[in-house]
């Protein structure tokens, strides 16, 4: 297990030695003695937190809700700086799911989460408790990753896929890093704008315009964490100017770009998610062209 040190944060971080059998699914393991009001920064994925052990992780939401234990959240968890994580002796497997595969694995459309943090037990019933027990029983992190991957792969195989047109639209947004023109997506897949917007929102959990902004923000935020200046980041990532970037970062996180650049939630990514890129978001080795998804 690697040790992540960032300011006052000191976490144990573990990564799987093998890729998931499900493209678009990535995992990391965390062991944290003291987790103190960690700002959850929005990310373009559906997130599962599978906790186990004797710790007491808590997610505090701006609505006043307080969620304990294993939870699931749709794309954009923490928008507006409204979710903080805390606890002692926290042990968990964090899973990031491309929205394209989340529908099958969760058993519900991501839109049904409505941007909220939902207890996993509300979706999976007693299976959520069994997962917690099994994660605590296995002897190593690699065994925990294998167990989690096998479970989620079975659910993925049995669950309903999203429409290929919706998957293609998501792919276009991701590979362009949020710079694609959303008005052209419907024409690319041969659907009406109304039909694509409706299916995209229902199956992935957010409308196309919001998806573009979230993917663009995520790319910009990681460049800020890497130490690049805000003016350069704004110019390179599609923002009109530095003020535009500032407004977007504030809207997503409730913090300034300078503050976000120091957030542990983002700074840990180089250890926890070393293979960032389109494979983390789009679940196929190749990408069908627009003609391939038209009906």
C-alpha cells in the first residue's frame, strides 16, 4: 500500500494489479486513520463507496442529510461544494463507473439518483450488507478488488445496456474533453435533438450540456492540481477567459481555482487512478462511428 501525504492528509492507497474485466470500471482502495471534512469534488462518473471494517465513514450533504456506510452517487457528486466526507479508521473500496455501464450495474438509471447520495442498501437490499461482510473477511486488497470486480461484472452482464446512440454521444463528449458541440450530437447519431436529450438524461443521469461542462471542468481541475496557471488552463480547455474558468470552478466546487488546486480528493488521483483517460469513461476498446449506431 502506498502512502499519500498532502498537507495534513495522510492516507494509505492501493490499486488493483489487473484491469477490471468490465471496461469503464476502475477501483482504488483507501485506508485513512482520520478523515476530516474532505471536500468531494465532482467527477464525470457514478461513484460507489464500499466500506468495511470497524471505521465510521460519514458523508455530510448540504441538504442536511448524513449518510453512513456504503453509498452510491451519480455523476457530479459534490457539486457546489455540498458534500464532505469525514470519519475515523476508514477502509473502503471506491469504484468509479462510466455512466454508460452504471445503469446495468446499479439496476436503476443513474437519473433515478437525482444527484443525491443514496445508501447502497436502498438499491441492492441485503446484498449490500453481504458485500461489506465479504470485503472485511478477505485477507488482502487484491482479493477485495477481485471480489468487487467479479460481483460488478456479474451485475453488468445481467443488466440492461444503454442505447448505442447514447453511448456514442457520451464517447464524443469525453474524447473531446468537453469541447464537442452538443447541438451536433443528435445529427451524428441520426436522432432528433429531443429524443437524444431525453434518452441521454434518463440513461446517464445528466443532460448533454451538463455532461460537457462536467467533463471540461474535470480536465481543467486536474491541470490546476498539476500546477498549471489558471490563465493557461482556461485558454487550453475551452473557457472564454480566466473569469469563465473561475465561475465554473466555483459553481462545481464552491471554491476558487487556487483552493481546488490543493484539494486532496484530486491530488490523490496520480496514485489512486494512474490510468486516467477515456478508458475510465467509455466502456469499449474501440469506438463505433455515427453510422454504426444509427437505426
